[in-house]
């Protein structure tokens, strides 16, 4: 800890990030989309998936593990489905383009599901789900990733944290934005505890024997949501498996056990898969009726009486909305170590940091 | 406890159940589908949703709260979506017909989502998801219900246990069948603890102040999957909310806070909603490739080394498959109290119990 975070203007950080990615060989277009998604994560307070990740992407680019000139293409298509191959390009632009096309098709057909194979880490799932909100549609995004989650009763990680994001439009109320890993916590929480040399709560992580540990240094994998069989970890495991099938076998990507990460030897392309959905509300009922009833529910939930010691009841997306209001006004708080890493990355490719 | 369960042949139990439902005024067709779904639940070991529930349905029928001659009809339709109105008929036949049509449309279009409004309790979600397996499709089923689940930090239940079922075909391996409530446990587990006068595990239920209780008699509501904020209850809450929106506001049914149950005064129709999905695998990639890769993953998971003290690692659906093998061979174990209730229901409508 020690030094306080430095606030950096979001637009400045985004321009720098895009320039650095161009310096590492990405096209201006691919770099712009990637930077946009990374900074959106920082703006929404999901620091684990924002610019602190730039070093990870730079490492993959430096090693030639990501295709700089991918032929992003359609594999197969029906009126309500479309399957893409990202040709091992960056995950963010692949996901952005797949979701954009998914939304277009849903506008035409009422509903669409899209898959992407041969992709890479795509940042926060919530970004792509929220793209549907701009068009008044409901949106879903999910991805697989490297193995970190241990199925109930197993010893080793077979599945990824298997995030699911769902965005649902509202009328006057702020929309519902669900964006969650199906593990109890994200791996980033273990890394934070290691930096702070503090024990982690019971139920978050497992040691090399597959038993729960509160020592972040003994933690090698994460529990599925539910933590233990008694508290429902078989449900978190089941949800992770559904995400796995959609993003792995249905998309035609690797399944998480075989997704390559930064510690895979020898290094190879990740072959991550994604899945997206979008649907029109008026395919099911008049939009204004839906929005009015969503507003009513959200107003009731947001006004619900909290338990003692808690200020209020949140709707999914509210904490991120609060972070966004702060960060748009005051800049993104960046840890000094992350700032130093960003400056070093800029130096490596001849992009001076404006902070 | 005391008396042991009595084994009753599944076909005998199903015929009796159908006859009793006809006795309460259902058409032969509606009664047959309802009995089929109820007994499927018992066969798969999900006793909480099988024939022990017959008394609940009989009570709704006796009070005239379910429409005996519903006009199940299409509200609106696009190539990939369809919205039904169940006209307050029994939930099982409404769900069965909606999923049947959803599967047909998915066979034509590649993907379909169906919703149902003005419906009633439909039994196990897994039954409808598994219907897709017979056609080689992936299937999804969900429903809302009476309020039992407390959003993170709230005092009162606003949401239902919001079950989701997903069925995914395999090749040589047994398929994946996910069927879970997004609460930590089902309410039936609290009822069992009350009958046995035993404390419940920490994390399952909340008392009237919204605090965790291990006293089943103090429990008035359930935690979302994750149990506490620290262990991720905001994720279970978020998943329940997604199910709620699809089955409530999107379908045009009540949302769970306003779904009527057996204790609602004055009694009124439930207005439960359901949502279903189905998709063709070959809309995304060749089916045989998908099935081979699913088989490979399932074989690896089923052969995974378990933690000490556990015999094996399960795939979602395995425990139910084991129950099914036993119950098809040896009959369905029915509690003597339940048998007595079933006999009384039979007597009420002139259907002698063959057990």
C-alpha cells in the first residue's frame, strides 16, 4: 500500500492505452476498441479488468501469441444464430464485433445468439451486455478463460471463473446490469490479499489438496459460487459448466482446462470462446408495459428496508453506477505501481505517458 | 420419521395421480401431462416437487383458483420468439406445450425463446429443459414463484427461488442436466429440518429481522446462492433477478413479490410466469464435433480425482440419474404420511388408491 492512488482523467488514460496498443502492433481500430473496453472497466470500478491488465495483453502481443491482422469471419449463420472465428485476434474487438452483429440480427429476428472461437481475453463481460441497452434490447455476454475453479469434490481446477453478464433496460430507473463470475470471488481478490499479506475469508479459495484455505499464499484455485457443497457449490459449478459449454464446445473454442494462459508452457494462443445473446422486448410484449413494470420493481428494490448496519439495498449494477459517477467526475484512481508499469510500457514503444 | 418409506411402482403412482387430477376436474389430457411431470420428479429423486405436492395442487383446484378449461394461446410471435398466455390453467401442461412449440421453432429457426404468463406452479424446471434432449437440442427452462428469497442486505423476501434448468446433449456420455434454485437451498430443506426438529446449517435461511438463523422454526426466508455478501450472495440475488425479469416482466406475468401462494389472503390466481429456450447445435457447428468434445469433457470430469473423503466428482444430473436407476427398478419411496394424504385425496374424488 503506502503511496495513495493517483487520479487520471479517463479520456487521457484511454488515448494513452490505445497509443500503446498501436505501438505493440495493433491496428488503430483494434487498439481503439480494446482501450475503450479497458477504460470502461476502470470507469465502472472493476479495476481488476482495466488498465492494470495492459501489461498482460502487452506480454501476449510481445510474444507473438495474438494475431495482429486477424481475419475475423463468420463460420455459419441462421436467422437467429451466428458463429464467428476471431482468428486469434484481440478478444475485445472480436467480442465487440460479434455483439454488434448479434444486436443487429436480434433487431431483425427478435432474438439472436452469437458465438466466437479462437479468441482471447475480452475484459469485462458487462461491457458487451450493456451494448444492447443502447438499442433498447436485453443483452447477455459470457466467456470462458484459463482454469481456476474447482468442481465440487474435485482437487484440481477444470473450469474458468465463467463470467455471465446480463443487461436489462429500464424506463426512468437505471437499468439492471448483472456482471458476475460464477466463482465465489475473482482471482484478483486473492492477489490483493497477497499484496496486503492478509488472510482471506473462509470459503473463497482452495489449497493444493482441494481443501478450503484462508492463507492467500496457499490458495491455488477458487471455489464455485456457494463455496461448499452444503452451501450450494454444486450450483456455482453447474452454472460455470453451462457457460463453459456455450463458450467452449458450442463455440468451437477450447474448454477452460485447455485454454492457454500466461503460465502455459510452451506458450500458445489462448483459444478462448465467447457467447452472446440479444433480444427485443417487443418480441414478447409492448415495450412500454415492460419498462413501466421494470421501473416499479427496481423502485421497490431500491427503496427496500435494509438489515441493520447496511445503508440500503442495491440493484445489480448500482455499485458500478456509483463508481462511474465518481470516476467520470474525478478521474480514475490508479495505483502508483500500475502507473509506473504503464509508463514503462509507453517507453518500450515510444509513447510518452501524459501522467 | 419412525415408519419407513413404502416403495410404489412409478406407473401405478402416475396413473393414480392422473385419475385424482381428473377427479378434481382436469381434462384427461391436462391431468396426464401433470402426472407425468410430477412422477418424473419423484423418479429423479426430487421428492419436494413430486407427488407430495399433489395436495397443494388439489387445494388450488378445490378453491377454484385454477382454470379447468384454459384457453392456452399465443400472444405474439416472431421467427425466433413466442409468447403464450396460459389463461390460469395448470402450470405443467402450459409449460409442456410452450416448450414443445419452442423446440419446434428452434428446429426451424436455429434458436427460440418462449414465455408464458398467467400460469401456475409447473413442478421441476428440469423436465422441460430435458424435453430438448429428445430432439438433440439444448434446452433451458425457468420460472418465478412466490417470494421466499431476500435480496442481499434486505429484510424481506422479494424474489422467488428462481430455478433455472439447462439440458445439454452428449454423445456416448450421459447428458448434462442442470436444475437448480438460485437460492442456497430450496424451502423443502427447511421443512425437513422442522419435521426432524434439527438445526439447519449456517447460511441457508434468514429470520424475521433478515439475519442468518440456524433455527428452522425462526426461518422465514431463504438466502440467495452465496449466503452472505462476503461469500457472494449478491451474485445469487442477481441471478434470481434475471430469472425474475424473463418470467415476470418479459413474459407479462406478476413478479414474484406479487405472485399469489397458498397463504395469500384473499386467495387469487398465482399469475406465475415461465421462460424457455432451445437451440440447435448445428446452428453453430457440426453436431458430431460438439458431441465428441462434450463427451471428452464429461469423461474427464467424471474421472477427476476427488478430495479426500469423497467417492467421486459428479456432473450436474448424475445424482438424479443414480436416483432414477434405483427408482425405475425398485419403485418410488413414499413417506407413509404422504401415502395417507394421497389415499385421502383419492377418497375425496372417488379414486381408490392401489397402494
